[in-house]
């Protein structure tokens, strides 16, 4: 559940719009390699959250409604996935919770959820997209083929 394709596409749509007054769906999808049908659905959610503005008509298109200095990755993800969670039991009842309190695994997952949310809120999208000197030393040692489990 953590990061879905919808979250990824929403972030890409915002990135495509970052320096533009207005873009067509076709241009956004070409720049970010997105399927148009799915992009329409995501843009509607971003518009509902006041992140994107939809301008209809012959000279219509899509533009950012919020400044990138005010937006975080968390804002974009929550706009398209309001129930965003590291595990489903975070937002729903954990079957292991009992009379003695919360399941120990559930408690740890809530802690992890809080840490993920904090990290997603840490920097504005403008800071992320303008960071030309970004060097993630930790990223270099991360092997994407290995699972943490």
C-alpha cells in the first residue's frame, strides 16, 4: 500500500506543471510518460485538493494552483490517496488488538507511519525540485533488489 502508481503519477503531474502557466493533458503525459486516461483521473483529485487548477475551453489546460513552496510530497500523495498507510491495519482495525491494548506489531507500524509522514512533510516540492546539489550518500548503498523483510 505504501506508494502506489497513482502517487507516482500525481507527483509527476505536479513536476510537469512546475514552470508552466498552463499545459494540456497531452503535453503533461508526453513529458512524464503517463497514460492520458489515468492522468485525467489523477488531475481531478489534485484539483479537488486545490493543488491543480483546471481551465476549460479552447484555451484551457492545467496549472498549479498552489505554490511549490507550500506543497510537500505528503500533500500530493494525500490528495490522491487519502487513506495512505504503510499497512492496511493502520487505517482499519487490527485483528490482533485485544483487551490488553494494541498489538505490538501494530504499535511499531504506527510509529513507522508517523516517521514516513514526517519525512514526506520535511521539504517543500520546490526545495526538492530545485536541489541541484542533492547527494544521497545513503541511497548509493541501497540495493533496490533486496527486500527489507
